[in-house]
C-alpha cells in the first residue's frame, strides 16, 4: 500500500511539473511577442503588402531569366515595387524581402549560382524600385 501511495505521489509530481513547464513556455512566448512591437508592425505591413508575392514571383523568374520572358519579368518587377511601396518602414521592406528569400531557400529548388543571384537581386530590389534603403543587407541561416 505504501508503494502505491509513493508511486501515485511521484506520478502527480511529474504531472504537475509537466503542466508547469508547459505553462511557462506559453507565458514566455506571449511576453516575447508583446515586447517586440517593431516585429509585429513589420509583420502587419508585410501582410498588407500581400506577403510580397509579386516580389517572390519576380525573384523566381529573375533567376531563370530568358530573353523572350523579359516583358513578364518587367511587369513582375513593377508589381513587386508596388508591394514594397505599401510597406512604410524601410527596415520592414528588408525584413519582407528576407522572408521571401528564406521561403525560396526552403523550397530547395534553387542551387548555387541561382541562389546567389536571387539573394543579390533581393538585396538590390529597393534601389531598383527607387525606395529606401537602396540596398538591404539580407542574411538568412544556411543560405549558402
């Protein structure tokens, strides 16, 4: 009987610790989100700019550019510039472009030179669109 009570007490203690740890993680995540209003503002602006889908399309086509597709690439660049203009804060533009490059990286379809070209093009996109900053310093984990 004593063993059953001890096992029951240990089980309850383990369960209590698991619930406490789980609750702590939730609390920490909420605190982090509310302490970084800049990140929240950027995410809202990027979302309002349709997550820069035209920029993503432009960057994809730019890496696989051919002469006969030049008009389409030019239209995509114009649409991308319009989406970048919807983002009011310059650092949010760079953050949005970083997210686009990271999404393309995660797709895993680009290799070597194409990946480097996409990164360079994304870094220079604000300048091509005559927006500030002229160039974004985009760093993504394990891009190259």
